[in-house]
């Protein structure tokens, strides 16, 4: 349970960063931000794997670049679920998906598989 909460907060931080950095992404309110982060996590956990398998030939032909389009589509789908979450087009959705992915990737380096903070100390 703790892992879900922490990963949702990480995704919310990524959405906040996308809202702050991109003019085409707009999120109104803290509750919309949290619920959109939760929805994006569910979408990426349930719908995205199915679509990844279904579009595998297209992904192979484009050498993996189609996964960026798929990420943008998942970001746009999450935006379509909430009135206070707006994305102005494909490029804004792509930029938002990239920002959320980078934020999640960096933050996940400090989070273990059970949702606990992990700090590695290297002694020389």
C-alpha cells in the first residue's frame, strides 16, 4: 500500500512539472492532480501493456519510436478523464509524457520494490 501511495505522489510530481514547464498542459487544483496521477498509474498498469502487445509489429518497424506515441496517447487518455486536466494537442501530450517518465525514472532510483526509501552508501 505504501508503494502505491509513494508512486502516485511521484507521478503527481511529474504531472506538476509538466504543468509548470509546458504551456499546453494545464491542471487545475490539487485534487485533480492527485486523481490524475492515480488514473495515469492505473492506465499505464492496465491499458498500456495490452496496447504495447497489440502494436508490437508497428513498434518493431519504427525501432521503438511508436512507444513514444503510445505514451502520449496514455497521457491524453488520463487528461480526457478529468475536466480540470487539459492537454492542447499531440506535442503537448508527448512532452508531458516524457516529463512524467523522466521524473518517475529519477525518483524510482530511490524507491525500492516495496515502496521504501533506499539510500545506498558507497565506502571507499
